[in-house]
C-alpha cells in the first residue's frame, strides 16, 4: 500500500467515524430532548388556580395569601359562568308551555263538540262513523301539531330545552289520560257501542302523541348536545356548585383543569367542539363532532361559550409553578391528580433490594472465578452457564420469578417487593459476576505477587490488595447493573408490580406489591382510561426513571474518579 | 552436569541450598539438577542468558512459582536445612523469611507508609509508634527516607521508578527477612537509580543473605561475593565472583561474560 492510499483510507475512516458519532449523538438528542423538555413539564408548568386548590384539599398544603387571593379571583369569574348555566337550566319557558296547555284544552273542547254532532246525526253506519271520527281527529290535531312545533322552537331558542322536554313528556301523558277519560265517560258510553268507542279512542290518542314524541326527540338531541358542552365546561372549570362537587365520586370531577396546557386542550376539544347525535333519514343515529358556536347559534349557550372564551385567562388564573410534589405526593384518581411518589419509592425498593441480593452473591462468585477457580472443564462450564444466563430474555426471568419464587418457594403469598427484588437480582447477577470477574482479572498480577511475596495469605491479599484495586471498576459494573434493574419491566410484571397504591413501608416489602416506574409507565401509557389527560405524567415518569438511571451512572463515574484519584 | 560430587548435607554457613533441584513447567524442564549453596550474609549474583531459568530458580526459593499453574519441582531446596517444598511447610511463614524484589517495581496503589507497613501489619496488631519506627528504619535502610519523609501519606504510584523500586526494597526489609531475592531489580532504572540500589545492596550485605539476578556483568562483579552462571537450565559454574570474572573454569562462562552470546 502506498503512502497516498494509506492517507485516503485513514482520512475517510476518521470521517466515517465522525459521521457515525454525529448520527448517534443526534439520535440520542432527538430521543432525550423531548423527554427532558416534556418531562420537566410535569413539575415545571403554567398552573391554573385549581392547582393550589387541589394541593390544599388533597395534600394539606398551606396556601399563601396571594394564592388564596388568586383562587378567589378565579372563583368569582367562574361563579358568573356557573350562575348563567344554572339559570339556563332552571328557566321555565312559560310562554311555550302556555301555548301547548291552551292548545290541549282547546283541542278537547273542540273534540267534544264535534263528537257530539257526529253522534247526534242519526243512522250513521259504523264505517261512516269511523271515517267521521278520523276526520275529527285530523281537524283537531292538525293545528295542535303545528303549535307544538312552534312552541318547541321557541323553547330551543330560549335555551330551555331541558325544562321544556320534561314538560312535553308530561303533556303526552296528560293527553293520553284525558283521551281515555273522555272516551270512557258515562255520557259517551250511553250513546255508542264499545266497538265505536274503541275507534274513537284510537283516533284521538294517536296523533298528538306522535307529534309530541317528535318534538321531544328533537329536544332530547339538543339536550344531549348541551350536556356534552356542560360536561366540557365542568371538566375545564370544575363543578358548578358545592352540591355537584359533593355528588361527584371521582376526584377528577371535583376540580377544573390545574394546568394551562391541559385547560387549553380541554377547551379546544371538549368546549369548542361537542358531540351530537344525528339521526339520518333511515333512522340511524350516529355521533358527530360539531362546533359549539354553530350548533347553539343565537341561543344563551352561545353567550356562555363566548364568555368563557373571552375571559379564559381570568377564569384560569395562569401562573408559573414548580410542583415539587410531583415527586413526593401520592397519585390521586389514577394519576390524574397528584404525583408519583409511590412509584419512585417502589423503584428504589426494587433496585436496592435486588442490589442487596445480587451484589454480594455476584462479588463472591466473581472472586471465586478470578482468584480460586483452577482452569478446568467444570469452571468453564460454570462460566458458560453464567454467560448464557446473562442472555436470557427478561420476560423469562419474570415467569421464573412467578413460577419458582412465588408459586413454588412461596416467598410471599402473591406479588411482593421481595419477590420482585429477588427476580431482578437473578436477572442482573450474571452481569455483575462477569463484570466483577473482569475487574478482578484486570488487577495486575504484580499486586498479587507483591502481597503474597510479603507473606500475606490469599484471603488477606484479596481483601487488602485485590478488592481495593478492583473496586472502582467493580462498582461501575455494579451500578450500571443497578440502572438496569431500575428500568426492567418484564420481571416485575409477574412478581412485584401493581398499577396503583401508596408507598410501602419497610415492613410491607415481604407481603405487598408496589407500583414502580417502569411498569407504571407502560400502564399509564397504554392501559389508562384517560391516557391523553395524563401525558405530562407519562413524560414525567419517563423523565424520573431516566433521571434515576442516569444519576446512578453519574454516581458510578464520580465514585470511580474519586477512588482512582486516591 | 558439573556437580558430580554430590553432597547432601548443606555447608554450615549455607542459608539456601539446592540439591539436585529441578523445576518443570508442565513437561518442560526449565531448571535442571541444581546443586548450590548461598552463604549467610553474602550477595550471590545469578547470571546467564535469557530463558536459562534464573528467575524460575529464584522464584522457587520463596515458592512464588506456586502461582504458576503446572509448575512442579523435584529434588531438594532447603532454607536453613528445612525443605522449602515440604508438604507441611507454612508458605506464608517462608515468604516472610525470604523477601523478594521484582524486576518491575510493584508498589501497591496505597500510600508510601501503607506500602512499607503492609507486611508488618500482617503479623498482627502493632502500636502506631512501633510501626512508625519500623517504617522509618526500613525506608532509611532502603535509602529512601530523606526523599519521602514529608509525603508518607501520598500515593506510592507518584514516586519515580527508582524510588518505587527502593520502596519495594524497603517494603521487603520491613518484615526483616533472612534472605532477599532480587530479580533484575535495576533493569527498569536509569544509571543513577541503579547506582543507588547497588550502594544499598552493598550496605545490606552482611546483614542479609541476598540473591540477585542480573544481566549486567559489571553490576554482578561490583555487588556480589559469589556468582552462579546458569545456562539452559543448568548451573554451569559457581564460585567467588572475582574468580569467575577473571578466571572462569568453563568455556561457556568465559564466552558469556566476555559477551560472545546471551
Ligand atoms: N509461566 C511459565 N509457563 C511456562 N513456561 C515458563 C513460564 N515461565 C518461564 N517459562 C519457561 O522457563 C524457562 C526459564 O524461564 P525464566 O523466566 O526462568 O528465564 P530467565 O532466565 O529469567 O530469563 P530472563 O533473563 O529473560 O528473565 C524459559 O524457557 C521459559 O520459556
Ligand atoms: Mg527472568
């Protein structure tokens, strides 16, 4: 190879290396930056005044006067919206109701008069009589129907759909009742035979009910639409009054949004837009998403909507906070409120527990391999076993933990921290053995010779010379394994993890399962009923887990640097 | 084989004596039927071309070859008349009596003080003041005290190569061995450090029985009382240094010391 081509190869190789390094860095940055930024959003964010309210009521936080003042300012604004909502629901559309009531009375008066005239006309055959009855009902209910429609529209406009729907329901029963009474009255009974009476009753009951039914259906659609709007408002601002707050069972419904980003999201997705039932010509009902403002155009609902939109900041009272409680508070209502304290504690228990089991065992085995084991078939078979164990998929360890540790050895009745720790310990044990044996092997042979040459025994040499010399790199290996244990999910699914719960006390680790970050990250991302509402918690958890693992690695680096300087 | 006149009883002033001593690495015979006596208080130089078994023989005297898998011996090797390879011999006790300084300085990654104190502490608890005294004496004995007395607690790895080697000598001296084995102690050192260590050996002779392996003929002639010449695992010639260097009996010896091979 001549000088020129060697240079070309050298430079192209170094360029290639630089490019691949740059790509790697870019990939890492692309992966970690969003997690860091969004993860930090779990505890550094623009909060609404609800945030402090939640802290006070759920976690006993002492609020400053400024914070109380802010809550009050927001409350005053919300009060306005809520009172409008309540008024809207209570409003009686008296006008519309009166129209219908009068119509019904008039209809029955007319009915009586016309029936009488039909009956008094002599010798009508039964078929003619039937036809006459039909004509009567058409003439009566034709008008009635159009008036009902008119009243319904009026109620719609006034935003009195709720009360008017109830009213119509009552009317429908009312009309049926009156028709029954009329057709069964003594005066009528005396004059016509039962068959004719039945015909009469049929004709007078049918029509108004179907008309009322149509109006009611229309109103109930509007009502359904209104309630999706209202529940959106509730989600955004919280319950309208103390009564509603007390009746809500889920804590999430007791408060409005506590984060501005969530508030905006809820506003856009649940307040600006509503889901309505649309029935097509064939009678099929489907859900449709429509703009609130268009659907309720010209009604009081539109006014409420506009008010929310205009006073958004005054309602929410945005302010920037550092929410340290994210790390120290228990979660409330499936992580929708509160922090991730139990998961952090669980992760620490599992990690430290697995370390306490695996590190001594691993170090002892490593010392055996590097200092005592004579090269033989058995030794190399043992080494191969350790190597193979290191390559076993983690899910298999999880199953092993369940089948052997829990079901066979019964180290606990069910999932428990100790079972999870033991499983994780088995998982990282081979890595610890290998890395520690490697560290011990890299201690220069001259140290052993020097120590033994001075008359030290083997054990003394190991303790005073070899272990201290190997310690930095052994610790590095152990701490990196610890990071792995902290992040493993599969082994703890079967042996230790539960999706909810509070932080365990030390005495419970032998009996209780625990939440832990890796499992809860999976759980909150894929199994959560309202996953889109806890996005910040998802990122926060990932951020925390990464923080734990990275700081463990940082500790490893620092320890190594410290020990090496000595 | 030269030593036909085999004499199984060591001479009265012999500290280390080999009788028909062989060393094998697996099946390879690295040291062949050695018969030699190292006299008390004398410096014995071992010379010979590379690979002739000098280190192997030296390392057998404090059984450092036990660390080598497949290394076996036959014949007799005695320390003060006691078989070094006797089954019931306490190896740590032997090594305490036979100190060793290696070719490359190998201080522990500990402080200078702890390095010297290492062997002393092995014997059991000792008062701090006594330990201080032993450390100082050993460092003075190794002519290192003046250079390190102000930094006893700093790492031994911060010393220069020559200082490290003297530290290793001090470390070996601290447990007051009877015999001091030195395997090319100056090969990694500059002439000045070498000179210091040679002076040191001169000072120590008389008090300690010293065996030193060296490739440096001048060094051997300067520091030693007796010289053993090894060649391909055999002891070719053994005798007073002055005689070996001025008037060797064997042709190989002559060739070697005049630099014709090796
Ligand atoms: N650990 C070992 N395993 C197998 N053979 C060895 C081992 N150490 C040394 N030998 C062999 O034993 C013979 C003597 O080696 P030794 O190290 O004693 O030579 P030496 O005289 O010290 O040489 P040098 O002057 O180069 O240090 C050599 O042939 C060498 O290959
Ligand atoms: Mg050698």
